[in-house]
């Protein structure tokens, strides 16, 4: 009898521990927030515009067609009913028809998403490499020539918006110096068999080296435009964090024990400095996803954001909703990942209430 | 006991003197950084240009609809500092008027967003553990969990494309940030002794919120407002750039960058002009914001 | 003479200010001696200790002075020589163990690194097994229970007393000859303070360590030191055998300090000292205590008083004895 109660107690304790687990609670909260986002988007798409059906079909559509569309959208019913059916549709992959492509929005998303994924990943690579190198270079030798140049660059990088960088880089690198292509994802005539939709990956998988190189050259300017602003901010924070940490007692303590300077810098000063830097990456990811809309437009990049812009200009409600949902989901996942990294770096976060 | 005694008069004089000294201290600290002075002067110059656009711009009539095709596509020259655009309009003049719209947007958006956000944040932080706190915080969290530009664009896409609606979209997307800021500060101050003391003395909630909790946070809030001003322009310009904001022929900076970018790369000065204008505004507010942050850093 | 500091000036410089903290400090320490430094917060005690190991923050500079350790001038030592001293000979206990332990690393990581580099310079390349055994040994020396748990913990997971013991353990590893203790108990509960003090005392005696104990707690200094220095605003005001300093203080500052200590035998609490530390941006040209000194004379304000040998082993820096 007693044994059984003991076992039950342990199970209960384990359950409690699991529910209190930092990561579990974070993910739970994110799911709740995702639902909240869906409600928000739904409100924007259905409630905000006066007449969603009319808005979608345009002022010249005949009234009976609009009335049919209204019935389709269940506009006469109470909001929560509308939301409920809409949610079911979404979970079943029915995002509604696009008014531009006349396909289900989900199909469109699947077609255009990989291009944006590729762009963002490339941007992230440039961002992380750039920010860390510049931040470390700058923080290692404060007030040196390299430090001052990095600081000036950082100021310019932050003040100049992504789309302006896009125009400038396009002008200089593509038009004037003719180093890199100005538009698009691949040059004319180069084709890649679509496996994942990510051209760089696919070209490697099919052994098409020419296409691979071509794809990379097309990626450079758009990714750079998106990344420069982020690099500037992150390098700046990394630098000031490093300078601050290097003078903290816990680092001086290591010097007092004769531990070599480079070990101190790259281990004991760098790790605490990475925390605010990576925390900022959440916001930078947000700006990346947002600025992608402009950059994809400028470079004619066939990605989700450009699809989204077209949808917004044409008031293609289903498409707008679909795109925003996908981006919201992506951003939520990215924030969770970044939070995970931060909590790995900073154990204090894991144990806070 | 009627009238003010000599002691009370002296006391009031002393208070006034202390206030004046405080201002002088703030100005002195601000003056220390040359960059923030630069920022402040830049803002003042831009603001002046914006208000007196009609007098500063060499060709004020070019701001809106104006056509003179034989004067079109001229590169920068003495008569036209930044050249002319495809309709023959002076680009520089249009940028000057663009500043006016930019400052209007900053003014409108921030005066909507900051009071609302701050008040909501104070309330949420003060009434911890209640339903109202949960609603306010959760609601703000939802807004924040979408990338800002995406949210602004989607709101703008539902509305008619014009500059006013662009401002509305930006406002709707911006307010939760002030709620979060004020909320987190209020929460950490909530159980400080001086607040509890005020409560036990029977101070009204309004008094506690605005005379006790708020003043401490003003420095941080002010810093954020200044730094935000630049970003408001950025988002506004992005909305217009995409075509969901101010429409041509309105001389909005973002709209102009977009319009003129069609003529890259041959007529590159057209697009870079308004772009530089945007960058100037952001830079100026960044510098000013850094200065203000340094002033309040010690407090 | 193990340690001899003469005419040490230490400034903190930044873009727009210079803090002239240490103003010609002098100090000597023989092998096996226990020396104390008394000073209020902000008087430069920590700066002094940090200068000995040359671990001043980046804006710290030493424009003038000498620190002779074992016959060699530390300030002019090559980095390899300095490293040797830091790893094997001089150890420091920092004032706030929470601030001196890296919050994002486990105790094990920091401790093992300290042990590893020390053993490496002794010509030994330790395995992780050996590091663990050494760690357990040193933890038992400082009376830290449950060494496994402590090693796997982060600093914030330990209590204040345990953190300080970890600090002491780390300092002991490196302190072959000299132990520098910066306010080792100030941040601890009163109940633990005594334990820690006794621990340090016992360990120093066991290992034959010379110690410099810095504190503003007069009682602690009285109990634990043989000779004392009084540091005020970056100047050494007085040096004497501990008993002599407390029974017959010569410098006005010392006299006021000793008088202001509450004692069981006297009536009530003593008066404090009026005024506060000078501004290091613009320190007084003469004696830095002049603004607060009840016996101040004109020459005190203009020029710094020199060292006067009042007795055998009792030195004062004051015009009253000139």
C-alpha cells in the first residue's frame, strides 16, 4: 500500500517538474500567443475592413457575386462562428483562394516560401559572421583605428534603412562596378531542378555547380542589404558589452590567477557579452522579416514577401492572411530558438520565476 | 492663519531656484556630448525647414502636381540642387516638403501612441495580479509577436492608401511597445517603500500613478520617444515605398524613393535624394536620443 | 622583505576626467607578517591591492611608483614572470564573491582553469581526474561540504558563505607566498563572518602565508594583524604595530576613527567624523585629510606632509609631529 503511494507521489512530482520546466512553459505560452495572433489577423482581415467581400472583389464586381462571396465567408454570422470555421479551414490547409493566382493560398505559399527561407538563412549567416567578427575585433582593442572605424560604420549602418542600403548596394555593386547581378534569383537560362525549392541546396544536390555559384552571386546583394543594419546594431552591442565585461571583477579575478589573456577574452568575457547581443537578435529577426518585403520588391526576388506585397496591393485578403500567418509562425519559432540559446548561455534565466 | 508667511515665500523661492538649477544641470550634462548637440541642431534645422517649407524650398509649387517636361531629368545643378524628376519638378523642394509630412507623422503617431501606451502600462503594472493586467499584457504581447513592419503593412493594406491611414497603421502597431516599457518599470517600482507609503497615507490612485510612479520613468520614456521618432519615419517610409501609404503626387519621402527608383540607375540622384532625407532624420534623432539617454543615465 | 611599495601613484583616466586615487602610497611586508590596511569605502584600498597584482581595469594607470616583490619590481616585470607570480605566489580574495565569480560559468569551469594553469606552470599537465581530486582537497580545506554539488553549481545557486569559501579556495590555490584579502567578510551575514575570519587565519598560518588584510572594520583588523596601515583618500596616514596604533593613535584621522568605534566599556556611541572623502578629480594639493582635520594648519593645505618616524616602528604622515 505504502509503496503505491510513494510511486504516485513521485509521478506527481515529476509531472510538476515537467510543467514547471522553463522550456515547456515557454512553448505553451508561444502556442497561446500564436492563437492570439491568429485572432488578431482575423480581426484585421474580416472585421477592420467595412465589407471584406466587397473589398476583395473590387468596386466593379456585380452585387450578386459579392453576395455569394459574403455567404462563402459567412459574414452574416457572429464573429466567433466565423473565426471557428476559418480556424478549421486553416488547420485543414484550406487558406482560401487567392484572387490573383486563383489557386489555394497554401499552394502559393509552398511555391514562394523557399525563396524567402533561402534569403533569410543567407542573411543570418552574413549577420552572425559579420556581427561577431566586427564586435570582437572592436572590443579586443578599444579606441584603436579598427575600433573607431567599426563604430562609425555601426552608426551609419543603423541609421540607413534596409531598402536604402538595397538601392545603394545595387547601384554601386551591380550597376557601376558590375560585380554582381542586380535582380532576380538566377541568371537567364540557368535552371535548377526543384527538390526543396531552395536553389542553392538543390543545385548542390543535383551537382549543378554553375547554378550554385550563380545562385550565390544573386543572393549576396539582397542578403547584404538586409544584414547590414543588423550587423551594425549587434556589433555595437557586442563591443560595448565586451568592454564592460573585461573590467568586471570576475574577469579581473581570472587575470589575478594568471590565466592567459586570450582564454579570458574569448571564454570568460565573450560568453556573458553574447547574452545581450543574442537577445537583440530577436528584434533583428523581426526587422529582417519585415524588411524582406521591401528588399524582395526591389530585387524582384520571387519569395513569400513579394507575393505578400502583391496581395496587399491587390487587397487579396486570403493571401494577406496566409502570408501574415506564416510569417507570424516563423517569427514565433525563431524567438523560441533564440530564447533557448539565451537560456543556454545564461543559466540565471532558467531558474528565475 | 491667512496669507503666506515669509517662511512660505522663502520656501517657494527655494523650490523655484532648485528647479532652475535642475534644468541647468540637465543642459550642462547634455552639452557635454558634441554628438547630441549635433543631433539637436540637426533636428531644429529640419524642423524649421519643415514648418517653413514654403519659404525654404526654392520651387514650392513643385511639391504637388506640376508638369514641365522639357525640364525633366536634369542632373544636379546650380538651379536645381538635386536635379529634377521625370515631371520636371525640383527634387530638393519636394524633399523639403517631404520633411513636413515626416514631422507631421512623427507628431501624430507619437502623441497618440505614447500617452495611451504609458497609461496602459502604468495601470497594468500597478494592478498586478488582476484581470486587467492580464488583458493588457497579453494583448500587447500578441501585437509584439508579429514583426512590426509586417503588422503595419497588413493594417495599411486593409485601409485606403493615403498618408493618414499610414499614420493610423503605424500607431496601431507601435502602442504596445510603450505598454511593455512602462509596465516592466512600474512592476519593479510597484512595491518600493515610497509607493507603499503613499498608499498607506491615502493618496489617490491617480496621484500615485502620475506623481509617484511616472516621474521616475520619464527619463527612460523620453529617451525611447526620441529614438523612436526616427523609426516611425522609417516604417512610414516603408509603407509608402511599397505603395500602401501616401500616393503620388504627394511628396512623401518614402513614396518619392519608390517612384524615383524606377529610373535607376541612370537618374540615380532622384532616388537617393529623398533616401538621404530619410537617413538624415533617422540619424538626427539617433544622435539626439543618445544624448538624452546619457543625461538620464545617471539618474 | 617580501613586498615593498614606495611612492605609488594610481590614476583612473578616461576621455574627459582623471581620478587621482592613490597619491604616493608606501607599504612594506615581511615574510610571515600579517599586515592590515584600514580605510573607509572609497579610500583606495581595493585599488591598492589590484595594483599589486596589476589587475587594474583598463582605465587604470600607474604613472609613478615602485612595487618590489621578492626583490623585483612588479611594475616592470615581463609578462611571463608576472604570470608565474599570479599563478603560484600571490592570491587575492575579492570583496564581493558574487561579483568575482562569473555568473554564466559553473564553479567547476572557473576552478579547474585556475588549477590547470597553475599546475601547468609547475610542469604538470593535469587530467580531469586529477583536477577533480585537487578541487575536492581544496574544498575540504575551506570546509565546503558536498564538493560535487558545489562544482556543478552556478554562483547564484550558492549561499553567500559558500561563495566566499569558493573565493578563498581559489585564492589559496594561487597564494604560494602572499594572500591579499579585500574585505573578505563585509558582504556576509554576521554569524558567518567570524567563521570565515577564523578560517582564513588558520589557513594562512598552516601554509605560512604572509597576508594583507584590508578592511574598514577596526575590530577585525585589531584581531587579525600584527602591523597596520591607515589609508585615507589614497594617502597612507599612519603605520604602526597593531597594538600601538589602537592604544596610542598619533594621526588625527586615526584618533577620530578609534574614538568613534562603539565600545562596551565606554558610554554610548562615539561621534562620527564630519565631512566626506575629497573629490578625486580635484584632490587637495596638500594633506588630503586637511579639509576634515580638527588640527589643520596653513601648511597642511599647501603641501603634503612627509613621513615622520615617531617611534620604533611607528610612522605618521602629519605636520603635528614635524
